């Protein structure tokens, strides 16, 4: 009798909840959607991971974007060029790769650019010189600890900082 009860209990536990299986995949975190009408995005040190989505380019009201100190990967999306009102872009201390999009030159009001401590590589676009940044002010401009290849644009050649150029020609 005990063996039959044990067997029935085992069968019941084995099939418990199977009749209404639901998708337990967590929903995609669309963190950027909360900033559709905002001018300021500060998600620094917010444990964000994954790639910066191209949809970020639809947040055209943004003047300041802070996504530093996260675990963001992939490249800086080209759509970031749509954010022509940006005055401050802080993407430092992530695992971003790829190059700086040349569209960055459209940010003529930008006064702060911090991209240090990533794995960004390739050539730095000449269009960076169109930005309104005091290049010598390390509180406003930082590119060090990436993998950018020389020659660097003349406006920043003295302020690029240490780069891992082992992958350069």
C-alpha cells in the first residue's frame, strides 16, 4: 500500500504544472523606452547588459546620456547620430567594441565625451573635431584605455591617452 501511494505521489509530482506550461522567458528589458520624452538619461552603474539598441536614436529630446559603468557590449549604434541635441555622452567603463561612428560630428553642442575603458577600436573619425569640447579638460574628454589606431585627428592627438595599438597596422 505504501509503495502505491509513493508511486502515485511521484507520478503526481512529475506531472504537476505540466498541463498549463507557460513561457517563463523573462521579458526583454526595454530600458530606453522610459526616456522617450526626457532630456536626461542617467543609467550609469545600473547593471545594464547587452547591446545599446538602435532604437536609442529615437530619443531625440535627450541632451545628456549616461550609460557608464555597466556591462554594455557591441558597437555604438549609428542611430546615435539622430541625437543632435546631445551635450554630454558618457559610455565609459563598459565592454563596447567597434569604432566611433562618424555621425558623432553632428553633435555640435556636445561639451562632454567620455568613452574610456572600453574595447573601442579602429580610426577615430575626423568629424570628432566638430564637437565643442575643451579637449585638454580631462573632466570633459576621455578616450584612454581603448584600442584606437593612429594617426589621430589633430584636435585630439595630444589627449587620446594610452591605447592598445597591438591590433593596428
